[in-house]
């Protein structure tokens, strides 16, 4: 499932980058699709995730839309790129997550146990350049949540990692 989620997230990020339009101020704004329609735009601080009954701390302006796959949300913003938070269909162990990372020939793999889950980060270089992966699983309020991203910016990946760790009811 993580493979499908990561691939779907990468595809959505590339499609979103292709569909830009000029906004009234002369800048660019991503065109919305049903999967990424803006549910909420917020500038910093706690961002509510209504489908999950959670909130997350994400810096900057953030658009909250529907998850590409599964029940949850996709968040987009300049500080995070695009990230997905969804109810996990299957609970995994830290070893499972590290094993999933192996298919991407990970470099700089960091795997940390959290009090309520795990956080795995790594990078690789593919045909399109550098890729940075974040895979976090958290148990909150009796449910298991998966928070992830794959992107080309190491700063955004680090911000997503911190955001995923901030998830709370």
C-alpha cells in the first residue's frame, strides 16, 4: 500500500505542477482538481484535518484537500510541497517500513521509533534526480494514521517529518 501511496502522491505532485494559472495578484496558483480541491487555506499554526478529526502544525499557507487514495487529506504548501495523511489500512512495524524502503535503494536511511509509532526517512537518486522520502505511522485515539511524502526538496521533507510528528486530536 505504501508503494501505491507514494507513487500516487508523486503523480499528483507532478500533475499539480503542470496545471498552473495566473491569480489576480499576478502570481501562480495551482488549479484544483476533485482530489485536491481546496477545503481550507491556512497560514501557519494548527491546521484542522476534518475527515480525520486531527490537527497538524504546518508552517506557511496550506491547502487541505482530499487524499489521493484512502480516507484522509492531501496538504499542499510551499513549505511542504505535497503530503498525505490517511487512516492506515494495515498497521506496520518499523521493520516493515524499513523493508518497504529497500525497494528504492535508500541512502541515509533513518528509522526512529516513536512512542506511538515510527518515522522513517531516506533519499535516493532516480532518473528525475534526487528524491526525499518521509514515512511516518502514528497511533492516535485508537486509530493508526499514515503520514508521508516523496519530493525533491530536502527542506520540505524535513518540514513534513516535523509536521507528521505534530499530529494530534
